[in-house]
């Protein structure tokens, strides 16, 4: 028992327009390492502090955005268990919303279908199961990852083997997705995948946003209500502390990386943060802090009176880009 | 599923020689708040960032040390489940070790007996089950705690309501105990209570120390081999970062609080730390950092060649007091 | 020799609309201490880390803003020396600029007149000389200040005697003034008062801003070109580091203090900073860092291509308020 | 006027046993850059944040230690002025102390003799004057240094051009020397070179140590009483903050660099510090913080009751090595 089922965000596959520029950005600036390049040209990256084979996959494409986000589960048998649960799960579709916006139609299905991805489709990973949640995002689960270098040593380990560089990202931490049907997404993640809702924004006309966790972090995945399905707001990397966020800001300014907002703080999760864009326009976040969450903690709720403070605790207003710029 | 069973360290009950001095130390210096004082004179403390009723219990006594450490479990039914598991668990006693040192005899029992503590024995807590592990320490489990003030708000919560003060301890985080029979303790915590061993020190003549976790922290409880059972090495509080550890050091020096060692860092857990003593001689730690642990992470192992670095990463030698001064 | 003449910013006298609100703001939030209240109702404040009697003077008035900024000189004889220098100094008035904007007329005088303020006009201070520089700001010089409590101890001093509180301001550090005739101001401060120009913004149509230092800090006083004379952009307090700036941001948000911008960084001086407003609308800055300046260092120059980065290094654009909101 | 005469520590020339090991240490670990190597094999180093040609000179020799420390003065005419002052300065020799310890004899001279070093003896530097102070240390003064790369830009300068690396030393900051005749040294530095004494340790049998400044830093050079003349206790580099000191500690441990003590804090100057040794055994310090000193500040005095806290504020005792290990 203890920590079972979905353990953590495992990897995210991002679409980038210019692969060399993307690799330079994520390795030299964000501070990751390239593990390998696949035969199909996908590039696999990780932090030196992660054991698993990779946590970021870059795929060259004509438009930026996210292909899928995958979670690692504890045991191979969890894959069968979750497949069964998903098959038994029926989704009540919000047809009214769908009728409003053509683009969301595909995201609405009364059942969520699971498909299978064979071991080795990505180097170093075992078999995966995949499905699309009602917000239009593809989620995958897998139980096995080879370890790859660089990784932490396990015999007499130093704090680090390779000097951290760039923004010193310690791990792919979470992603924030934009899409419709948040109530359905919330129901699915909490009842089928055993996530908890750590925080949410409740507006008079419904749920604006949800922060979901499968462990003790304040969030592993989050969603904001948006008419168009399957959109990426940001992919986020964990830093050590506020000093690291300041260092990231220095790097962003020094190399004239496109900035969104920050350094600032989220009221939600309390994370200290800065948002910027990779060369393809995918929003990145590096952040530090955030409280420790336990499953017996109450869900923190924000209402329309403090929506600015919930997202940007210091500015206390949402900037235009936060609600509109996605890939 | 997900995070089930034992959730986290709930509280620790410490024996102190001078109650007013102890309360001043833990509230004004460490940064806790007094919740209430019981009719029997015990004083209940907590951090303003903890929801549950209390996390530190101070009991006036003639000798310093620890009465028990209690863990919160997720559901009341977990108490029955763990009681059954413990009853079914038989311990192979290391008679040789026991014959060497008289003091450890009482700690050796072929069975671990569970007893019950009624709801309300401590204010705000539900029923508890208790038992003594082979190192001679009493461990308790409970499923219910009332919330008490101060605590985080759940509607539009600010980062904090009350300005943090003193060392700004954010929670009772873990304890390190000294006692015999570490292999038995390890077996019990991992097989019965579903803990994982994040790190250990293996010497040629056996296990010197183990770091155990029930969640995603690098440790929730730890044990060092010691002939005398039931001893407390330190009770530890979580701080925000290395800057906070420095601030704690300033406070320790400014108020001439007895210091043990630090600021320094542990190789084990990577925690940034400082050790000092409460007015009764109980060792305290305030620390920050430490990696995020997942149950699929390998156990990090330290051997006799790097034992200094494992405990005090900067000094690279154990100080005399670390191995000998306990309460 | 060595560090002679003007030593440092000594105090600034601010006009506030509501004295109790102002005192609460500067003591509880910014972290100063009240030293005394004068018979005329002026309130005198200081940081516990300053030796001199006070560094902030609050005067109740119908409009916010600055009455004067005073610098401490090393010796009483310096007052006579500077009075003589000022008397000998003739200012070439920029009549064209004056004809453009009526408001600046009063600031243009072919001579700067020195007047005298008797010892004791402010409690704890010796005699002062005062004069108005071409930007329309009154500057004063004085050589003597009594020490007042709280102050650093000089025998076996602890890091601090009183635990720092609020934003933990360590000293009144500098002010930024808005007014016309910057070239004249620059000439006066550098040739008469022996200041150095550490940085400046040169636009195609002339000097936009100057940062002046009388010691080894990157700035002790600064000016931005503005048609209206005698305006205050901000009064600034020194903090320990970026972590302190983050803590200040938490306090600003927690108590809903009006924020201008930040946490961010200046390209000019490299200071890490946050701007906010006191209850009367006077802009405050708390900042940390900034390079050490020596008088043989070159003046750093910014041009129109990087004006955003010069002021707000992370945002890389000036916000509207920076150039327009002054008191 | 303002800041005149001696501006700051300019460079220090260290003797090292193994040049490649020393260069690797000071460039890769401490974070300096190599500027050039002289024809005589001396290697010249600097921080990327220093304008002047170099600040560290390494000379291969059979024994470690310091050849000389040089200060930059503001104007070439200052060299003549100081030479004249030194010639007029007569030192009262403490013959009793000299009779006690043979080694100090050479350091005792009734007059301090000035010699001249031609421009270009070190690349990029103008003419220097040199002399030996009563503690047996050679001090030099010079007025001119070429600038060298890397250095801060002066047009639209970024926070840094080259990403800081290793311990991120920002400048050669000061040195602590061990030798006899501290009262004479104090008199010479304050009356001839216009230094101020920011702090001192006064024991019942005389002055143990003095901290001297020529500007606004708490110290530019310091001396501890020691029978043997001309010894180096440590050469010190400035870091940004306590976080940087922690990062330096990580580097020291990771690369198994010989550590002396720290991270800790000095009561004197308040500097946050760590001491370690270069491969030749010369002690290094990297430190952050320390108060801003003004020449009207009182000298802080420590007596025998708090001598431990004065040096190591957290430990509150001197370690053996502090008083005995010098090069």
C-alpha cells in the first residue's frame, strides 16, 4: 500500500518547430541533459537528478504544443487495473458546451477509449496505455523505465555528480493544460486515477481551474477551462528555491528569452515562479516551493473575489496572456 | 489507493525538565504556537502551517527524552488493519546482542503487543493504537485529529495568516531514534507499516543506520544503532530553505542556545541542517531541502569509506556528540 | 583623506496624509523603529542597524511628497567648505526648457542660495545647511547626529539585538527624484559635492536619468528627467538579499499594500527590487544587491535601445507608472 | 575629495607549489578566469566582475604563502604623497617582543623603507611602491591598471556576460595576515594610509587582532597577532549571499577540497563564510555579507569574554586551526 498506483509525472512530449533551437534551450538554459535521439528524430531529455530514462520528449512538428503527458505507475499490474477502471467509467458529456464551440466536439465522448503503445516505442520505456481525457489531452501510463545517465548515484552519493548548470532544473514537475469539461476531468482523475484536488477556482458560472496531485506535491497536473481542447499552457520544472528563480530570471534576461511574467508567486500552491517561452512558443515555468500536500488536507478553494491573487499573488491581477496564450 | 495507510508523522511527545523554559524555546525560538495545555499539565504545540490539532507534546518529567512518536493514518479502518498485521508479525530476536548489553533486554520480545489509547487522551485526537518496536521506542497510530488554530485558511488562503516568527518552523518533520535491533526495526517498518528505506549506512559488521519514509519525503523516521533502547537523538522541524537555516543559526547564537553542529548538510537526504538543544537537553534539528523520494527509487547506500560524508557532508567526519549524546 | 566630505544619505523628510497609518506602515511593514515624536508632530524613525538618531522623518501634510533629503558629511568644517563652494558655483540655466514648461521656472536660478537650519531643529541633529538643486529638490548637509536606540552595540556585538521584523529594512539607502535640468544637477553634484555618476541613461534628446554616488554604493541619490520640479519617485530601503525581497513581496501581498512592480531587478545598479506605496501614495522601494562602486570605475551608460532593460531588467519594458506616478 | 587615496585591495601574489593544480583550483572551483601567464611563469587571474587587469597572481615556489598584497590608489600623485608620508613616519619598535622571538627581528625597523617597482613588472599595471609593515608583510601601492577581459560591459551592461561558474567569486576582497607588532601596524595603516579600524579584539595582554578598511567594507585587510612575521592566514573572495556560501560548501565537499571550517558566520564583520585550502595549503575564504562601514562609525570592540563568538559566531569557540595553521 502506501504510495501506490500513479506515482508521478513521468514525461511530456512537446512539439517544437526548430529542433536545434529547442535542444539548446532545454539543455543550456533550462539545465537538462540530452539522453538520446531516436531514429524518428525525437530527442529525449532529462535532469541529472532524475533516475528514469527521460522526462522530456521533443518532436519536430509544424505547430507547437503537447502530444501527450505520461505518468509512471508503481507496478505493471497497475496498467491492467487502470485500463479496467477506465473501461468501466462512463462520462456524462456536456453537450451544451460542445454545441457552442465546434472545436471541442472531438473531445466529447461518452466513453474513454484506451489504446496501447508497445514497449520501446520510446527508448528505455516499457509498454504504455493511452487515452484522451475530456479536456482533449492525451494521457499515458507506464510502469517501467530504464535508468539512464546522468542520474544520481546510489552508493555514497554526492549531492550532485555534474555541476548543475543554467536554470538548474531538478525535474519535470507538472504541466498545466487548457481545455473544456473540467468537471469531467476532475471526476475522472479523482475517481479513476486516484488523484486528489489540492486547489480549485470556483467562479459563479462553474469551475475555472483545478490543481490535481497523485502524491505529496501541491500539483502534478492542472487544468484551466478553455473552449479549445488539448492546449498546453505550460510545462513546469522544479527548482531549489527563490534564489534559483532569481537566477532563472537573470538567465532569461541575459539571453533575451521571451518572458511571460515573473519572478512572482502563485497564491495557489504558493509556488515561486517565472514563466517564459521556449523558441517554439511553448510556455515554460520554473518554480520553487509550494506546500507539502497530504490526502487528508482540505481542498483549498478560491472564488471570484481573489482570482488575481490566486494566480499571481504579488500582482493580484491576471495578465492578459495567462488566459489567452497557449500552444 | 494512491497514498494510503500511514500518511505522516503526526506528533511526538517529549519529556522536558522545565516546562516554561521548554514552551518559550519551542514557541519563541523554534517558531511554534501553543494550542492548549491539558489538565495533566502537558502542553500541546503546532506550527501555524499545520492543520491538525498539535504536533508536539511536552510532558514535564525528571529526565528528558521521548515518550512516543505517533503517525497519522488515512482511515480509521487502517488502525484495525495495522493491529491485525502487527499481531501476525513475529520478530526473530537477536539474542546475542541482547546478551551483550543488559539494557536492551526489555526491547526484545518475540511478539509486538498492541495496546489502545482512548480518543481524547490527548485533546483533539481520536483513538490511538500503540506498540514498542525492537529498538525500544513506542510508536502510535491514529486516524483522527481535530483541526486547531492557527492553521492555513482554505478559502482564498494567503501564503500565511500570521507572520512566521523565530526559526519559522513549518512542521514537525521527523525524528531520529537510537536503539538496538535495527534489522528488525527495518523489517517491521517496511513489511508491516509499508515504509520504504530511502537510505542506509551499512558497515562491515552490520547496519549502522536506516532512514525510513512513508511518503515522498526522504525520511519520516530514522534509527541509528545504539546499545541502549528507546533513546532520542533529535526531533526535527522543516524550514523553507538554506537561508532559513542561516536565520536559525543567527537565533541560536543570539540567544546563546546550546548548539551541537551546523549549519551544515547531510549527505544522506541532502538536508541542510543545524542541530541544537532545547533547555532540557533534547536535541533539535531544523533543516531544509532533501530530495523528493518515490517508492520506485533505489535505496541509497553508504559504506564505511564515506560514513563521515553521509552524516556531515561538509565536515566529512562525525563529531563525537553525534554518536554519544542522546536523551 | 580617504572617505571625506559627503559620507552618505542621512535622512529624508516625507509628507504623509495620515500619520498613524504612515507610522504603522514604516514600523510594522517596512521594519523600522520609531525613535521619537517632535513637538510639532513630526515622527522620527530609523532602522535598528543605524547608529544615527534617525533616517526617516514623517511630516503630516495635505499632499504627499518629499520636503528634503539630507546627507551627512564627515566634519563640521565640511559644512563651511561646501557652503563656500556652492556660493562660488554659478549655474547656466537652460532657458529653453524653462520656457516650455511653466512649472520648472522656479527651479531655475543662476545661483544656488544656501540657508541655515539651527542645531536641534530636528531632535538629535546638529546644524544643517540647505539649498535647492536645479531639479527643484531641497538638499541639506549636516555633520552631527546623536546616536539613538535601537542601534548596533559596539562591545561584543551580536548580529542583531532586536529580531528583525517586517521587511527587515537595514537602512534608508537612497531616493530617486524627478525634476528638470538633469545636466545641471549632475554638474552640481559631481563638481561641488564630489559625487560620481555611476550610471546614466542617454537618449538622443539628452540625459534621461542619472545615478549618483558619494561612496561605494552604486547610488545614493538618482534623478529622472521630468517637467515638474521637486517630485519624489521613491525612497528606498536596503535589504539583505533576494530572499528578503521575496519576503517583502509576501508582506505586501498579505497586507494588501498597494504594489507598483516587482519583485524584479534593475539593469542599472543590478539591484533586486520591489516597488510599493505607503498609505499616502509615496512610492517605497526595498532592494538588495547592486555592485560595489569605486571612483575609478567607468560610468555605465544606457541608450535608447535598452531603456526597458536598464530599469526593469526582467520585464524589459518600462511600465506606465514608472514614468508618470510621482508625489 | 570623497573617496581618495587608497581605494581598495588590488591584487595579492600567492606562492603555490603546483601551478596547474592551483590554476584549476582558482579558475574551476573558486570561479576566476585566467587573464594571462607571464614570461616568468606567474599566472594572472581575475573575476569576470572586476575591471582591472588582474587581482590574483600565482607564483610557483617551494613554499606556500604570500609575497605581497597591493592596494590601488586613486591617482598617480598619491604614490608620491604616500612615499613622502612613509618616509616621515618613524616606528617605535617593541624591542621586548623582538627579544622574545628571534623570527620577528627582521620585521622591526625604526623606519619603513619604500622601494619602487617599474610599470610592467606585472602585465597591465603601472609603477608600484612597496614597503614592509611591522608585521613583516610586504604591501604595495599602485595607481594604474589596464582593464582586461572578461570585465563588465559599460554600454547597456547585462548583469553578467559570462555565466558565473564554480563558487562564483565576484572579487578578491581582502586578506588576513598573521604577524607581530599589531599596534604598530594599526598606527601605520590608520595614520599613514588613512585606513580606519572597523573592529578589534582586545585581550588583557594587548591587541589580538585588527580589521582595517580603506572604504565602506567592514575590512580590506586584517591582522592577527602571531610571533612569526609575514604569514598568510587567508585570502578572501566575495560571494553574493549565504546561498552562494552554501553552494561553495557543496563544491568543496563534492571535489574533496580540504576544508577548514564552515559554513559559519563571523561575529566580527558579520560575514557568512567558509574556509578551505588551495592545493598548496594556502587558506581561502569565500564569504558574503558584512555590514556597510562608514568612517564615522564607532570601532566595534571584542574582549576576552566573547572571543569565540567574535571569530566563529555560531560555534562560539575558536578551532585549533584558526590560531595555528598559516602559510
